[in-house]
C-alpha cells in the first residue's frame, strides 16, 4: 500500500494471579529501647486499626550500634493514625512512609470441625491452579508443644485438602 507504513501493532494481555491493592509502608529504626519495651510496642502497633503487619528486622545503625528496624504495612486511610501510634509507642523521632502496590493471591478462610472443636485455616489458590492450606496459628496457640502444634496443623491441613466442597 503506497504511502502507508508496513506496521502491525498488537497488544497482549496476560492475566495476573491475585488482586492488587495499595498499602502504606512505614519504616523507622530504634536503637535505644529494650527487647521487652519493643515487644510491648509491637503488640500495641499490631492492634492498631488498619495495621496489616508489623515486622522487626535487626540492623546496624549509625555509629555501628545494633538497632531494630521496624516495618509496618497499613491501610492508606489508617497511615496517619499508625504514624501517631509509632511515635506514642516507641522512641522514634521520625517515620518514613511510602505507598506501595501489593498483590494478594485469592484466598479464603475455611472452618474445620474436629472432635475437640472448630479451628480455622487459610486456603490460597496458587498461580499453577493448585491450592495450599495453612492452619490459623492463633487457633493452635493453646496446644502445649511445638511437635503437637505441628501435628495439629498437619491434621487441619489434611482435613481441608480432603474436603471436596472447598474448591475455588
């Protein structure tokens, strides 16, 4: 075709697994609080509305001092209140914040009835189409030993995997 470029434009779409959303990542370091004080602070921060996760990472701070790197993921609408909680519960003088995208696998909570009561598990659908199951750790906290908690978790996960009505 004279006067027309010989060009083909194609757009390909790849279906992504999971759902994306936006969260705020808050970060700061602490080098002047005891382990006991930090444990209480982390518990308080985890309980704050809109806080999705609190993570402690050991870091080397200025002047070579051991420090606690603190990272929080929070819902965007709760970020200002979470920052205030960081100031109230820790000795930090500043909090870095950034909006980040995250992708979540499709998942749902499944209730499992066992002889001694009901427990919960999370069932996630992986990109290859297979489902994985993880027992809810809060429901295992009363089990007395690590070996027994692991055995109980395996039992719960086997029950969920065996149920035919849990397919996504």
